[in-house]
């Protein structure tokens, strides 16, 4: 894993000569080609385009970042990591671009690198709520939930009206078994978007854990109405309706779950549901 070499003394950089309009246009063209190659998973070709752009403009954060993304996709972790760090150093104020890059790293199977680069970015922008939100998401994926809770609380402190933060807090708290607090956070998130099925489902599971079964059923019904493709929401609704003796709604929900569940990943659960459904019918 690449680490920032804090102890090394930087060589003073020679001021760069401003690009001519023609060179600036060519850099933009090459970066466009590089991004297109990234989108098409042509990573070696992307490196070539970004290298040509960097030959003209060695201070282009976009080119360094794009090259880093391409190299990481080619499993050239050390060189790719250095490119990403260089991009962050050149444009610490380009928060959106850096966060997109870090998110891409996480989604691309490099969660440790993503978290490392995010820590680097937070050194430049320690009061950016969105960066803290992303840190919370990465820590949650790593199952470091107590740390994730601290990160999302910092995000909320800095940007209390930022969509997604209260919802993430509710997910973390629910995983920690703190359902009353999770419910409060979920309700705050739903104030931003009443149409988010995911948080209606979370709300339903929290209410069920608190013994408020009828309210839980209402929330789970809302979740499955807003997004009928949420298999786990259908299963939670089916189990709850089954516990409450609501045979017809339970059978319907079990059937909907079976139609949506993954036959490989959910094989054991599918077998149990099929057995229970046959008993109900």
C-alpha cells in the first residue's frame, strides 16, 4: 500500500510556462479520450492518453487522477497510488473530483487504498461534510462501525442538512443494535426524501426490533410499494405478517421474495421460505 512520504524534502518546482491555446485544447482532447477509455475498461489505452496529456501539462490533476485510476485497474497499485496522491496534492480544492475518484477506488475493489486516499484528502479539507460521509461509508463496509459512527456524526455536525448522512447514521446504529436512535435518524433522513424505499425498510426493521409490529408492517409495506424489487423488504414484511397471523399478506410477500431472490446467494433462505409458503398454502 502506498504511503505519503512526509519526511522527504520536496525539490523546488520550476514554475510551469502557461500552456498555449493549442496545447490546452490538445490536453482537453487527450483527457477526454482517456476518460472514454476508462469508461470502456480500456485501461492501457487510457494510460497512454493521460501520459500524452501530462507531457504537455505535468500539473494536470485530472490527468494524474485518470492515469492513477487506469493503473489501479491494471493492478499497478504502487504507481497508480502515487498518481492519485499527486492528483490530490495538485488540486486539493477539487473536492468533487477527488471524492468521485475515491468512490471509484472503493467500488473497484480497492477499499483500503480508497480509505487511505480519503484520509489524505481530509488533511486538506478537514471540514468537508461530504468527505466525512464517504469515510463513514468506507468504514461501514469494512465493518468498523464504531469508527463509522464517529465519522458520520462529524459529517452531520459539519453539514446537518446533507442528504444521505442521517440515513447512513440510521444504518450504522441499526447494525449496532441501537434501534431507538436508528429510528430517529431514519425519520430525519425521510424528511429529505419521503420516496426513499431503503429507509422505509430500515424504519420497518427498527420498529419491529422495538416491538412496534403494526407500525413496522406499515413501513415495510411503504418500502415494497415504493420499490417492489427490494427482495429483503418483501422477506421482512412476510416474516412479520406471518408472526401476526396475517396469512394472505404473508403468503403474497413470501411469493414476491421468491421471485426476486438470488438462487445462488440466497439458496438456503429460499429453501426455508418455500417450505413455509407450502405450509401456509
